[in-house]
């Protein structure tokens, strides 16, 4: 089942992000079998304000465990983390933007 992990950055997050970026990317690569979608949350001015991940794991305990072990979270990058179960409804990968910036 899908779980959305919505993570809001702390005000002073950038130095934590910079210090743990490689570990974060390695963790995502290590768990690519369960990471359905992930990306930065951006303010209207394109400033990073958090991140969102959708993972496919069997239960809340697995989602919580995965999130607690994610390097950005372990380093204290987020002011809040919300984990919510999601049911897949509409799915249209052709509607996705062509670039990471949404163009």
C-alpha cells in the first residue's frame, strides 16, 4: 500500500541538507524497490520548503520505520513529518512534467 511522507523543512535546514545529501540519495537508491515517487516541496518563488515521498510498504509500522531511518530525518532536517496512507486512484504518467522543475 502507498504511504505519503510529507516533510516540512526547519528554518535553518540548508546546512543539514548539504551535510546529509549524499547519505539521503544513497538511502533512496538502496530502497528504490519501494520508493514510488519523491521530490522537493517548493514555495511559489522556487525556494525549497520540504519534501514529499510516496513509498509502497505493507503497513504504517514499515512506513514509520523507513521514515525514521531516512538520513535527512535522522539529522533533524524537518520541523514536521506527516505519514498518511494513500489509495491509488487516477494514474497518468503521461501528464507528468518533462523536467524536474515542472516544465
